[in-house]
C-alpha cells in the first residue's frame, strides 16, 4: 500500500491541531486568528500585486 504525503501531511496536521485545541482552547483560538490574519494580509498583497502588474 502506497502512502501519499500530500494527503497524509494535512491529515496529521489537522489531528495535531485538534489535540492541541482540546488541551489549550485559548491558545488554539489565538493561532487560528493569527493564521486568518496572515491569509487575509497575503491575499490583499497578492491582489495589489496583480492590480499593479495589470496596469
């Protein structure tokens, strides 16, 4: 049976995140907020880059 790293890694990360969230809900919430902020910031930067390139 072949294991595909692209499918296994996200699953392992989700399990670790879920276990961490059970142990420390406040810390997990902080990490989720920081990750969401990072994604929003990156998407805004990417949108500005695309707009600059297209002009």
